[in-house]
C-alpha cells in the first residue's frame, strides 16, 4: 500500500485527488491539506510514501517544497501551468499532472510510482516453514490487489516479461512485479533451474526434453545457450 499526502491550496483540487485516491486499491490517503507547512511536518515524520504537490501555493511554492524535501519521498506535481515541468523533473519528481486532471492520466502516474516502489521493496518472500532443511514450503507474492500464498510444489514454471513475472501453476497464472534474479534467490536451487533469460522451471514438473526444448504440461520452453550446460548438469545429477 502506498501512503499518500495531497497538498493544494484549492479545496476543489484537493477533493478531486482525494476521490481519485479512493478509487485506486493500492493507494491509502493519509492526509489532504491546503497548508504546505503542515504537509512538510507530516513528511518529516515519515508518515507518507507519495506526495501530490501543487506548484503555486501562497506559503511555499511546490518547487521550494521539493528542495526542502530533498528526495525524502516520491512526488507527483499537480498544476495548471506546464512551464514548471522542467524544474520538477530536475528535482527528480515521478510525474507531472496538468490540471484539470483526468482519472486515466492520474492512474498512469500512480502506476509508475507503484512499479518504482515494488522494485525498491522486493515483493517475494520465502516463508520460514520448511519441507526440508533450508527449503521453504511456500512463498508469498504481491499481486495488484493482495498478497498471495503459492505452494512451491504447485509451481510449474515462471516466465519473465519486462518489469513483471508470471508464475504458472496447474490452477492459475499469478502476475507480480518482480525480477527473475530475485525469484532464483528465493526458490530452492535443487528443485528449480533457470533455463532461459525468460524462464525458470520446476525440474520435477518436466515431462520431456528434446534437443533445446522442455515440455511442462502443455508448454514448450526453450533452453537458452547461456543456461544449457548448467541445466543439463542438474539433469545428469538426477539420472539413474
């Protein structure tokens, strides 16, 4: 959940953003205020992850606010004047919303922040319960709306696609924002193998291997040249 603070000297602009935040499941409103000084106090207490910040305010401009903030949390600028965009990006804002703000543009901006937060805070965690020594029985992954439990034995294979991965089980496909390398670190190495830059497979779910292809359920998975030797070494160790 991303904790949000809205700062704008116009009550109507505040109401619109508060309404938008309420519509997005991964956002939580901590406070909306017309006072930049009150907002600074809240941020300095580490109560928020993301600030929606108006640029033109009487007490303190948004640009001045950003300079004081010095990267303490994520910021999305909101203003009716596009000429401030460059100043904002030079101060490392996440996005720039031009008033009047449409909901689809708002959602695009906060989704960008969600990706950044997810990368900084890994979303996959191995659980302490063990099936064998040092081997987790299940993991938790963060999906768009919830944290989901996945049993290790249910995983068929994992496919990486840009900034997210898909975990395939016999029952479903679970999508989570994560990197393949993190999944490699979490999963038991003796039971899983990286066979391609885009695939991790469960070794005991392999039905057949033919040349450079692996069949798991109804999926044909390629074996990448980089991973070929280490994969076949794992398979040889299991031969009788």
